[in-house]
C-alpha cells in the first residue's frame, strides 16, 4: 500500500527545518525557494501550515502537461517529472490547486515532492511530528487517534474525579 | 556577484549617498572565522573612535555566520552591533526569528549601514536588488504595524521585516529592533542607532539560498546533529516536559532571581503566581527561530493586549522587577514594549529604580508627571512605558538611560542606581555567585552571564552534584570552579572559558541557548563545538577544529576589548553596583554578598590569566602578538 505525507498543521511551529532538509537533499543547497515543502505562515505568522504536493489520485498536473512529462512512480506513488521531457512551460504549476509544483529558476524546470524515494526527509526532520509518512488507507485512523488523545486529555479532570 | 561557499558576503550600504558595496569576508576568515567576529572587525576598521553614537558616523552591523540559513540546528540567530548610545562602548545584542536566514538566502552574511537617510527611509533587499526607499508613510507606526504594512505594500507575506517603533524613532537610548513577530533585539540601544539614521525598517527577501562546499557531507552532519539534539535530555526538558518559563517560575526563582531594583532575593507574591493557568489559557503555541528544534519561546495571545512572543527576560522584567503579580498586566506591558520597540530589561529596571526612589521619598509624584510610582502600580508601569517611548514628560529624562536619569534626579538617586557600564544588569542574585559576577563586571550587557556560570546556581540548589564537580576538577583543576562561595583561580579560568564558549555560536550564526543546553546534558562539556567545527568545515571547505573556534573566540574578546579601549574603557569600568556587596534581606542566599577586596583580587587574576595589564585591564601588546592580532589591532 502506498504511503504519502500526512500534514498536521496544528503541530507545526514554523521552524522550517523541513524546508532545509528538503532543499539540501534535492538540490545540494539550503534554499527554501527550491524546497518541495514550504511552511506557509498565516495571520502575521501566528499560524503555520506545511504545504507540499498532495500526490492527488486524479492529478491535475499530469493532465495539464502537454508533453506527457509527468507520471506516477509506481513504487512510491509520487507524481514525478521526467526532466528530459519537461519543456518548462509550467502548465502543471498553473493547474495544481495546492501550489504543490514549483519552478526552479536555475534549472528552468518544474519540481515537486518525490517522497524522497520512500524516505521523506521532511517527515524525518520535523521535531514535532507535523509531517508524517503514513499508509494512505490508515491516514484517517491516525487523525482519529490524534483527536481522541486530545479528547482524553480534556476529559482527564472528569475521569480522575470519577476515580 | 557569484557566491562562494568558502566565505560570506558583506553588504555595505551608505544611507547618506545611497551607495552599495559588496565585499567578501575572505580576508577575515583565517583570524576571525565569521559572524560577530567579522562584524567587530568591520567596526574596528570603519568606525572612527569618539564619534557620536547617535550621529551619522556610527555604523550598524548585522552579523550572520557561515552556518546561518542552513540546515544546521538553530541557524537563525543574528548579532547586531554598533557603538552603543547607552555607554559609548561597543554595543551588541542578538536576536532570533527568521530575518537572518532570509538575509543569508538573499546572499549576505553581513549588512553594514553607515550614514543617515536624513528623511525616514527603509531598506529593501531582494537578492541582488538593494534599494533605499522612502518611509515617511511608515514613520510613527509601531513595530507590528510596520511589518504588516510593508508586507502588504510589497505584496509578499514571506518578506522578513526588522523595524523600529516610536522608541527607536525618538532615539530612546535603550530602544531595540523588532522582528515581524515582535521579538526585540533589546540590549544596548541598537534601535536608537537605527532611529538616528532615520532607518525605519529593513525588509528582506532571499531566494538564492546557501551553497555548500560539501553538500552531502553537510546533510549527513546536519541530520546527525539534529538527531543528537532531539535525543538529548535538554530537548526533552524543553519540548516535552515543561516550557522553560515554568522552570523559571517554579524551580529556580528562589535561589536565582533578584527582585525590584536588586532589593530582595525573595518576593512572597512571586511564588504564588500561577503561570501554568496563564499559559494554558493564552498560549497559542510555542515558537522560536529558524531551523531550531528547541522553539523555546511562547506565542501568547491575550484578549485586549494581543499576541506576541516572549522568552524569559520579558516575564521577569514586568513581574518581579517591577513588583507586579498580575500576569495579564505583565503581558500588556510586554506587548506595549514590543510594539514601541523598547529593551524590556532596561525598561523594567528603569521603572523599578523609580519605584524605589518613590518609596524612599527621593522623588514624589510631581517628579513623574503626577503618577505615583508605587511598587507594582499597574497603571504607573504602563504609563511609564508609553512616556519613555515617546519621550513625553519625565520620559524625556528616562529615555536617556537610568544612569543619566539618576544624575538628573540628584545625589540621593545615585545611591539607588544599579548599573553595570550604564546598563541595568541581568536579574540574578549576583550577591551569591562570584563567577557570574565577574562575567557581569567584565561583560556588562553581554554576554548573558548564566550561560557560562549557571553551574554555580545549579550547585547551590538541591540535586545531583557529583558529575558537575568531577567535570570542574577535570577541566579547571578544582571543584571551586563551579561551586559558589569562592574567588579561586579555577573559577577565573571557568569564566574565561565561558566567555569563549558563549561567543562561538555568535561567530557561526547559531544559538548559544541550544548549544549550551546540549552541552549541559552531555558527558563532554565541549562536545558540541566539535560538531559545529565539522559543520563549518563541510559548509565552507575550510578546515576547522574545536580549538580553532576557541582561538577565534579569544581573538574576538581581545578585539572587542581594544574596540572599547579606543573609546576610553579601562579597568575602572569593570565595576559592579554597590548593591552586589550587600546581602539581600530575604531569600535562600540572604547571608551572602560579594566581598569588594576579594572581587578586585579576582579581577587581577582574570586580567593576568587573559594576558591583560592588571593596571589598565587592557590587552598587552605581547598578548595581541600571540593571538596574531599585532598587525590588525593597535596596542592600547
């Protein structure tokens, strides 16, 4: 079963360690502009949301590509671009509803998350568990467990009173 | 300009004629490595001695290190330095957030500003594009409003903004510089220097990134270093168990903090505060700086006062220092100070000073525009913050710093003044800790003494001691190095080591708190410096060792001492307030006080150990020679 990235915006503290490890492992530089994951800071930087490719089942980037340069990696499930076929037109970038595709101005080529061949650096690097790499059919379960943990913590005073 | 991995790039902007120059840091690298050390050398070379700190000839330098803006942990700290308007000596303060990394991603390790904009301006930096722009429409806005307005105007929410508030504009001598989130580079008045240059803000956007000499090696090292940090007890303590501020309130306060204007070592009401409830109710999340796994600050939002972030100093400055036991009022004061752009430590200290003078009858309400400065008076605290920032009424006097204010209030006021080199000291019980006191006497507002000498405080409290004492013996020859209650040579050596340890992170662009936190829990006291040397090597391709970093730190201490010597500093300035030599009336350390004669002897030993003259307290020519500084720094 394919895994993909599961984002918990409420756990993100905005440190941007994920961006650093992503760009370093993909481009040999520390450059957020070339990272496949970026933390978007909202409401004057109070709220932080990591954003990356959603690895859509029906991927608009794939449909938009005029040169059939984008296809799914069967092993990892990641949408990937074949560099030799990419003409740098950025149609995929316009088509993506999430900003999951970026444009590398030094290489004149589009890029998106490749799940690091199945070992995503961002998930490994995040100290707070805001990015997890989880089987797609268990992602709902993970979110449920998280919600239940919060619920149980809220109930704790009542439970200890009952004891 | 193509960026090299082996060196940083200095961006020099003259605000008067709006010229821009770029220079590599290569010529500095062998002796000074980078960061604050290069910044101090820029000041040594470019700043004429004797200039008015609030005139156009002062130079304001922002210093990134060669690890800044990389995957190295905590690579978002920036030093900012200039001649300080508080005392005319070298001023330096360090801030976090995301601005420094953005500047590095734009290609620069240093930004050196000279001249004056004459009319209000802001500096816009986007990679190669550097422009001095009109800021008349921003003048008068607070630091929060400035960041919001600039981001909207530039149509880029990712722009990182540093700005001054009304305090900096009005050249309050202890005004600071604020980041987007409202954390302030507070100490030594760097915001006043910015205000004197009519520079309202520095907006930076960088998409060039940082190239590395050995990217694969750097990736491995950075991964391992982050892993080490995350598996350390320090990480556990910070991130999983309790926020830092809890430990300040609950565990340490009684043997560590000084209350009011250094009036007591204990304050009953402080122990009854309920910070847990405050944070449970108002904390949005923890917060911190670029690429840092520790995230040691608190992002708090209190209705009516608003959101902001704070570390430990602001909490103490607007609680124990000003005898306030209302956490909501504390938050209101913090937000006000952050919006106006004031140093909280100096602001709290100035108010505490007024409160003591009022209680002693040295001043009356008539001296403070009709406001009675009773201890803990909430309204008085808030009104004074406003008056200081706007130099309104008594604020005109207070804005000059407590030393000048005391002179204005008369001789009796001078008896109550607590000041080290013109700065209100850190809020610790120096009466009981000789090493911290020596560090405070020499360093003034910098470095934070407990980063080096916190062991004294820990050893004065219950808890395991064996490991620390064995370490003291192994490193400095005697357990006395760490134990409070002595003035030994071992302790002097520990202080010198601590001064060096605390400057290495500033040289590389990382955070002392993270490094020190890690070292504390390590079996090898200096362990983390090997890691940093390796990271530096992989980043730059220049070889580096732990010893090399310590040598650069020692050069930096000597260079900055020479910088101060040009401005007239000598041994006489290394003086502690009289109050440190009298015991506090309460608290666990109430029987303890520093001994003046022993302290002077300890200073003799310190100067000798450093190779400085015992008479002048300044580096001897032979010492400068030995450090390789003979040709770059004039003997004093």
